[in-house]
């Protein structure tokens, strides 16, 4: 039985490069925000961020419907932190605007998390 548990645990460890994992997680978080799925986006917050920001507080801080699309281009990672580079598209005065954006992700435990800034 312990061999099955050990194999299951190994199967959950992601062996891909950190840059690939963080880029994928960052895009999934942004996709949730664009779709207005705030609880899904909240789950990507670091444990530390979630310990000081409730889902209700997080929801209240979101400008719902603001983002029209987001493309994550890359994650530049050091050992336990990454800077994610993205382009955010939103509507301003009736026109679509694209702007570059950077955000921070950290590794805590065996996963990567977005850090509220």
C-alpha cells in the first residue's frame, strides 16, 4: 500500500522547468480573471497572500469585467521566485488598449503561487 501512495505522490510532482510551470499557472489565473471566475483566480494566491486576504476581500478588490484578454509571454525565474511578463488588454474610453504587465510568483512547498503586490 505504501508503494502505491509513494507512486501517486511522485506522479503529482511536476518535472517541467519552473519557467514553463509558472507561465502555465499565470495564464490560467489570468484566464479565470478574464472569465470573471474570481474564486478560481483566488486559488492561485500564495498561502501568505490568502492568510491576509479573504476571498471576499479579494473579490471586492477586483475591477470585474475590466480585462478583455491577457497573454502571458514568459516567466523569468530564479530559484524560488519568478517574474511573469504579460500583455493585458482592456477597454479605455471606448478603445481597446494593450499594456505590458509584470507580476511576482514564488515557490512554496512543491507549487508556484502568485503574490499580491
